[in-house]
C-alpha cells in the first residue's frame, strides 16, 4: 500500500462551511498546452459556522498550478498563504472579500477525466463529485452554493462553440483577436454542477413550451459526424419535460437547455445545470447502429439527467453522504417515466432483475454500505448500485406506503420547502411525513442499515375456519462494521391465487380485498386472512414491493401455476425465475458430483404453455424465456463455481431448445416483421421475442435454424437484429463465426459505438485461448486504453468469458490485475471499478478464491490511488 494510508471521512463529523461564496466569476483562457483559469470569488464568513476563524482553506489538486492570489486586489506575498496536501490555505482574511486566484492547468494531460479535459478535439468538464478542485482552488463541497458567471476565451476556428451553464450574456473579441463568450447562471449551485464545453460542434435545435407558456430553447451538440443520431434523444428530452410537468408538477426554469455528447467519459452522463454532458453511448442512436436496449438506455438517461434539474440541482445534497437523496429519487423518477412510456411490468422485471443480480451481490460483499453511507475514503467509489438502485427501491417503498397522491403531496412539499437548498435524506423523509401526517421513523432504518434483508415465509390454511395465515420472519445478515441489525419496516404486497388460477378475495383488516400491503416491522409476525374459500397459493412480494430476498418453499406445481395464472404480471415472471433457479441448482449439483445431467425439466411444460399463448405480451414472454443469468446464479450460490453454472445453463437451455424446436421456430417466424424500424414498445417487444426464440432454435442444433440466423445477419436493416444474429453465430460457434465477425468490423469500423460492441463480443467469445484473444484486442488499432467505453467493452467481455476469466491457472485474474495496476494512477475511477469481480473472492470456490485473493494482494503492494486503495483494502480486510 501507499506509505501514507488514505483515511476515511465520517458523516458524523459534518460541520457547516466556515465561509460562503455568494458569487463566482471565472475566466478560462483555453489553449492546447496551458489553460489559464482566473477566478474571482466573493467570499464571506458563514454566520452559521461555530468556528470563528479568519483562515480560509480551499480545495485544490496536484494538477493545479497556482500563479497568483489576491485579496481585494492586494496580491498576497508567499508568506501569507501555503499550499499543503493540495489545499490552499490563506492564514488571515477579512470578514467579506473578493479572492482572485490565477491558476494553470493542462487539460490535454488530464487522463483521469475529472476537472477540465480533452475528449477528441473538444474541451469538456466533469466536476461531480470533486472535479472542480482540479480546475481551480475552491470550497468544493455541495453545501457551498454560488451564482456563477463564466467567460471562455478561445480560438474561434477551433472552438466556434463555447458553452457553460445558464444563458449567454456577452460575446466579443479580445485584444489578441480571440473570441470570448460570457455565460451567466442565475441559479445558485454547488461547483459540482459547473460545466464548460468548447469545440467545433454541430447542433440540433428544437424548443419546448412549458406548462406556464415559456419557450425553452433545446440544443443537442455533437461532433459533426454524429449529429444525425440525436433525434431520438431530443424526442426523449421533450417527453421527459412534459412528463415531469404532468407527474410531478415540475417546470423547467432556464430559457435554454443544452446537451453535449463526448466520447471519453467515466460514467453515463452528468446533470450540470442547463448543460448536461453525456457519454456518447448514452445519447447517440440510429436504427442501423443502435440496439433496442441501447435506445431504451438513451431514453432513460436523458430523462434521468433532465429530472435532476429538480431532484439534484434546485434541491441538492448537503454533503456526499446524502448522494442517494438525489440519485435514488432520480432513478425512481426515470424508472417511472420509462414504465409509463413502455410496459410497466416489463420495465419492473428488467430493473428488479438487475437489482437482484448486481446490487444484491454488492450488498453481500466487502463494499456493502447503506444507501446513506456513514463513512468513505473516496466518494467516487460510492456511485454504486446501492446508492442508485437500492436508493430508488427505498423511495419506491415510500411511494407504496403513501400511495400515488400521498407521495405527490410529499414531493411537492419537499421541493417547495427546500428549493435552492442543500439538504439531507432526513429532510426528504420529513417532507413525506409532514405532508401525510405519518411516522416513518422505523422506516428510516433503510437509510442507515446495509445488507439485503431476508424474509422467510411459512403458511397454514384452516379449512374449517377458512382462514389463511402467513408467518413472516425478517433477518438482515451482518455487513462490514454492522454486525447486528434492527428490524426494518418492509411493505410486502400479497395476493392469493386459487386452485384454478382465480384471484381469491379475502378479508383483511375488516375489509374484503384481493391484494394487500402487509406492514412487516417485527422480527416475526403472523398475518391472518379471513374468508379464504379454498387453500391458496400465496403470491408474495408482488411487483417486488421491497428489495429483499424471499424464501417460501414453493412446489414445482405451485410455481407453474403462478407462472401461468398469477394476476400480477411481475410475479408470473418471478415464479418462472424461481422454477428455473431450482432446476439450475439441481443441475449444478449434478455437475459438481460428477453425476449425469437429468434430461427432463418441468420448465419445458411451462415454456410450452407460454409459447402457445398468443395473448401474452411478447416482451414478457421473452423475459420469461431468458434463463437466470450466469451473474444471478453466482449471486445466489453459496460458493460460486463458474464452470458448473455455465454447464448447467447450457444444458438446461439445450433441453428446452430440443424439446420445443418446432415451437421456437414458429415463434421466431411469426414475430418477424418487415415494418420500418421504430424504437416503439410494440416493435421492441416483438424483436425481443423473435431473437430469444432464434437463439433457442439455434441451440436445438437445427440446420434450418443455423441457416436462418445467418440469413437474419445478412438481411438485417437494424442493429438489434444484426447483432442478435451475430451474437448467436458467435456464441454457438457456427462455421460462419470468423467470417461474420470480420465482416461486422469492416462494415462498422467508422462507428465507434458499434466497434465497442464488436470488441465486447469478441472478448466474450469462448475460444481455446480466450485470454490471448483479449490481449490481441487490446493491441487492435480500434482499441484505445484512454477511452473508458472501449476498456469497459473489452474487460466486460472478458468477464463474461467464463473459461478465459475464471481459468483455474489464475491467468484471467492476473490479466485483470495488470490492467488495474496500469490504470491505477492514470484513471483511478475506472481502475477502481475494474476491481469489482475481484472483491467477490470470498464467495468463490476455494481454488478460485485463492487466486483472486493473490491478485488483490499483488495490487495492494502498489502505490495506490485512494480509489483503488479503498476497494482493495476493504476486500482484504
Ligand atoms: N450524477 C451523475 C453521475 C455521475 C457521477 C460522477 C461522474 O463523474 C465521475 C459523472 C456522472 C448521474 O447520476 O447521472
Ligand atoms: Zn443521477
């Protein structure tokens, strides 16, 4: 580890800032080698601070060079300030003053992609969470909110477009003949929402009339060759603006809203005030180059960033421990938007399946943390599935508890009460409580307690009394630093299904109903349903009403029954998943015991009924056909045995494919269409079923299917069908695999985002020497280690390549560790994320666990960035 171990900071140590910055005036003199930043900060002591000090401590970075600093135009001599641990400390300051600071930065050498950096030929910024301090010295914390005025000076020919937050207020020429543009943002904001972009960009213009009748100018900027791919994003933006008005009563505030696409970006996108910056993978879309999944992602991310304008920008976080205040709430909002736009059940299944796979795994590992963490070493490590996805589930539970109207009253009060403020998760819950006159104090434990609660359910039916009882026990397993847990308030939505698939009504709380939300708030509770006419099958946790693991000992017959008859669409899927999980677990055990695989499965019966029922939503059918993923089965395993899981999945798919070859062929053919591509719910649903059926059909070994998949590849007029076919060809290693992979690259080598898909598929390809193939990809001319998307493609592909990554000789893990070490200083955020698979070492079968641990120990011997240090040290603790 590094000589000096990075230390943690704690939520309990929060104090208000000693100084406030009322106004921030910035000037950027952009240049290819040195960018000069001049800041004029209008500072004053914070009347609410208990610390009476005249010393001002500003955050900076090792990459910021101070040229000069002045107070009220008095240039400070060197003895009046110091720079220590990247902080600028000015020993004595007046009560109120203007601090002028001149600094120099080198955006072209910024490989961390935090602060001001170059992406292709443009300048852009990323300031969340603590990137602004890499631009200039500042009070870089979200509770310091300021009015920003930004002047950008640059060469007109190279940077005809120069953007920042707010409205353009001035433009002209400097004495040296450069162009300057001044932007003013009338809304107070923390520095993490600051943004600047400069480049030779093309724009798509549009407009939106708000509910009060104001015209807002909408602009999407990209590099010239991509401007034909932003129509869908623009349409998504307008629909998001409308939705936020209708569902939350939130109107956009500035006169202009801009989005810029950049190629090099550590995350998906960023909600900078009035100037969102997007990873191009989350913005660009065209039928020929973009799959349906990617379309839906563009729509969701555009909505997410737009919704932040209220949940995040107008009302922001007091400190970074409160990150889920804006992220959990905003994810809940974008999920609801997508559910309203497409099918709510399908959307819910997709979100839950992601949560149960990835967030549950995080919550069971060494980085497990509550949605409001109590401490961290590096905040960048906390942009996690727990903060985002579990955070959203917690907001969703509040919604379930209060109902649609109550929730809206709560959100109205929250926005009204806290507009222009930096607040806490407690403030959010308080608004929900006050608006509805309810007490959520026990519920608030969700904010401070980590780990996935487990509910164990047993039942009994009294035929004579016609009562049905459900006994529910809750238990949350220990997580790092939280050995014991308190009982949570868990909303469990339940319905009862009768023997012939009818919804059974019952009396509960004195009322006749057919669905009820049980308030589980004790370690063990029994709920009694009266007037239940026959012995029911319980449909538990409908719609996944809480982010928990649920154990109820369903028989195969009961699961088949729920799968076809539960009125709750989500639980039909859930039953099918449970059935498939049970079947896979049997096969995994057979593989591990060296026994013969069974050749029969009740899943065939379930699938057959499903495929025959043409009244079902094709998207739902496709989801049910999707076997539990390698990752999900790993999450469920006691000790993860990747080879066994892979073999079991392939075998189970093979059985279903062979037994239902005719049905799959029929479904494939009847869902084909020759309409022009649209990213509509209806078309997406049909394509997803068609392509799911295709892959089963090919898995059956049928020659006709093999010909069909190659034909689909060659005839496809959209990326969804083309890539689905290619994936099938590669996955089943058909004779055409090499030829088509090469043809695909040749066809798309000028489309960076498509090349990324090719990189991923090639890295994931099972091969005698998969690792050599991955190494070759990293030498390929289309690869660029500086580009996070390409790195994620190749390393992500390797992660899916079971044989190559989990090779018993440890070579896959060693290769990953090499990349982490290489990127550790160059791009710490990415390096730290790449550690994720290794953090699971304790869950692996012993032979693999040893190898993973060895690699973590090797990484730990390096001089580590804070990001990587935190993940690696917690994993080895
Ligand atoms: N607030 C953004 C996520 C984000 C966070 C950090 C970033 O840079 C390291 C970039 C984006 C969102 O929720 O979309
Ligand atoms: Zn967000």
